[in-house]
C-alpha cells in the first residue's frame, strides 16, 4: 500500500529528491509537464512557459514543493491530479539545452515522449491565444528543437502560448528576451489561468482515455 497523503508528500519533497521512494506508476497515469525557458529570466516573453508552470504549481497546491534535482539540472515538483501523477519540471539549463533536462527527467521517471508535455512561447500567435499541438516539428523554436533531439522523438504534446511577433525581423531576439510591457502584463494573469485550465483538462482526458487526439486551439476572449 502507498503511504498516506501527508507522508507521501513529505517523501516527494525531501531535500534529497529520492524519487525511488515513489510507488510504481500505473501505465499511462504519470505525466511530465516541462516549462521551457531561460533560468534567471522568468519574466521574459521567451520564458512564458515557466510562468505557466508556476501557475500550474499554485493550482495543484505544490508551489512550495519545488526542489532541485542535479541529475537532470532542473527544479521538480510532484502533484496529484485525480488518479494521475504530474511531474512538473523547470529546466536550469538555457533554452537551447532545455531538452537535456527534459529527456533526463523522462528517463528517471520511465516516461515516453508521448507522456511529456512541453509548454513554450509561440511567436506566430498573438498574446492571449493558446494552442495545444500534438507532436510535429519544432517550428523554429530552439527549446522544442532541443527536446526533439534529446528525446529522439517529435511526439510530445505542446502547449503553445502566443507572445506575438515584432514587425521588424531583426528585432526578434531582443523581443523574445525582453520583458512583457505594462499593457501585456495586465493580460498575463487570465492567460496563465486559461493555459492551466487547458493543460489540466487535456491531461485528465488522456488519463481517462477520453482524448480525441486532435489539436486544440483556444482563441482569445472577446
């Protein structure tokens, strides 16, 4: 029998991050959710995936449960979602090398690429628009490209969070590494809430075997 809830939570959050204490997972009932970004730059457009992970952790009641795991160079937090287990991951490597952290965590937890969700920024969608894409190419995103290379698969579902694209092509790098404007910051709280809803609903459906497998596009509210 697994340990009771409070004890299990204590084991999960131990400073040693001794994941071997976890009970074996039922097939298809554990998911890794990785927020792609740059460590130390959580407020930039390029790190909006980290912001979504922060909101997800708050929603699941594990905002204080982050702990560093040196094996995968990432911060990890574990949470329950109905009968499923969620592994939340914030890489401590730069965006272009995020895949090394994601792939190592997937290996440690015995997960396939299909069980790994990537949350990342999307230049080709306006701020406020979300899309959940099931597999496919990196579409030029370096963090996603790194994950595809390190996992040797492109099957990961991705929650793409629109940040908009600047009008001048030569300003893209400065734009994505810049912070959200004051006006954009007002849009972030509801955006993070909707992103969290979309993720949790999709994971619940997949855990219950109800997902249709089609891509999901969520338009901006009027």
